[in-house]
C-alpha cells in the first residue's frame, strides 16, 4: 500500500527536520546517513521541492532543508506526494469497483498518517531547534563559508623564529 520510495521520503524528511538548526545538507551528506544513492535521493527530493516541503539552495553552503514549521507538516503531507489515493481517482467507475473495506482501510491509513507530525519523529537532541527565519535569514542569503586561516609563518622573520 505504501511504496518503498514513500518510506524513504518520510525518513529523509524526518532526518532533514532533525537537522534543521544545522543548515543545509547536501545529497552527499544525506546518502550515507540513509544508505541511499545520491541519484535516488535526488529523485525523491525533486517532487518534495516542487510541492514546497523541501527548500534547496545551490552553490557552496547549499543543499536541502525542510521548509516551514516541522510541527505543522504531517507524515501524510510527505506521503501524498508519492502515493495516489483511491479517493483522488477522477473516474468514479474505478472507485465503485473497489471493495468498501479497501476504501475504509485506506482512510484509516491516511488518518493515521495525518495524526503524526515530522516533529514527533525528528531527533532534536543534536541541535537546538531554530525557527525557519533564523536558519534561512531575513534576506535568504546563503551562509558564508568559514574564512581560511593559514597555519604557516606570515613572514621570513616568523619562519626563522619557528626554526
């Protein structure tokens, strides 16, 4: 009933929700944590981005992060991106041919997924939960990289003193 891709998308969103205060995560950082290939992660992240659940930023310091408040995003919000409901079928004849118990079972699953939020499963122990505007910033600029500080002597005199 729920595909493996949907389960992986839910796990991905829970991980992104837990890493909210850490900033953006790249697919190369996410891949070993979820034990999924980078290309498969990109296939999952593309529809999530199109639906407005995930925010992406290109370039240095870029990557992916959950968009919005994680306590307001339900597991069903993530699952419905990949799953089609029997109730969403436009042709009424297909719905009539389905057994009533299948429709009721699907409704129970949907209601159960709606009752759980990403924040219920996210692990915030590693970082303090910050608001969406605190992480992104008011002007939505990319975070600056850490300045490079050389550990070598700055002059010939410092070189002679180090020897």
